[in-house]
């Protein structure tokens, strides 16, 4: 029997949207040098939240604290990578 997530559908849908952004970030990361293993770990965790399979102790409060921070982190990463790619194209 599947357990019911202790966080709202709103957080599940925000996690699903973040999952899409993380996948885009992972694609951009393949074209640059660096350790982006944090993206893979974050993707796994966000996927669990989006699917309602986070640990039993995970609640709305955990989502409220963690998801906005990670959304900002991924957004900043995407913005930086896109600027880097644009600069490389301009210089070549």
C-alpha cells in the first residue's frame, strides 16, 4: 500500500517544475568543465518530492524551506551557464 505524502500538491507541482529546470541545467553542465554531481543528487531528491515518495518525515515545512532555495540555486546556475555560453560564442 502506497503511503500518502505529508506535503501538499502545490509542492509536488513546484518540485516537478524544478525537476525540468534541473534537467536543462544538467544538459548545459555537460558542455563545461567542473563537478556538477550536485545536480544529479538534487534531481533524485526533487524527483522523490514530485512523485510523493519523499521520506515519511518530509512535510510542507521542509518543502517551504528547501524548494525555494533550490529553485534559486538552479535558476542562478542556468543564468550563469547561459551567459558563459553566449560569451564563448561572441569570442569565437
